[in-house]
C-alpha cells in the first residue's frame, strides 16, 4: 500500500533538513516530488498485480493488437519526474530513504564514484627573486 502524499512530503522535508538544504520556499517543489513518489508507488503496486505486460487493443478499423500496459508509461513518467525533482532539490536517494551508513551498496557506489580521483598536486611558484 502506497503512502499518502503528505507522508512523502514529511520524509522529503526531513531529508532536506538533515542535508541542510531545507527552505520553506521549496514547498511547491517538495509537493511535486511527493506526488511523483506516490504516483510511482501506485504504479509499482499495480504492476505487482499484473499477469502480463501487454493488453489487447482494438484499432478504429477493428484490428486487434497487443500494446504495452499503460501503467508502464505511468511508471516511467513518474520515475523521470522523481529523478528530475530530486536533482533539482539536491537530494540523493540515500538522503531521501534514510538508508544505513553501513550499506555495502552505498559504500561500493561511493568507491566507484571516487575511483580515479586524486588530490590535486599543487606546485607553488618560487617567488624568491635573489639570484
């Protein structure tokens, strides 16, 4: 069962406050993300109950064809919206879901992200003018 929009809103505000990014002016954006998360959960709940990924559709000419179930488009649109809104708010999935710091997947993701990154080697110019 999907949570209500207000529950998602509270979770998002909590994550933003924990990340030091909360502002009351973000209300509309927070509400938009909360609605997208609820839509995504509802679509996922409906997909869980499906037996097939297609439905039969009859064209205006009477031809019957198989087409993807409409809930998959809803799911994709909601996923895209969630991703855009989280990026706009500067949230990561880790901050939003409140996952455990000892999660091996998060540790692996951080290691992969930091691979190849080295501290910059800064060489300072010698300003000594004595010859």
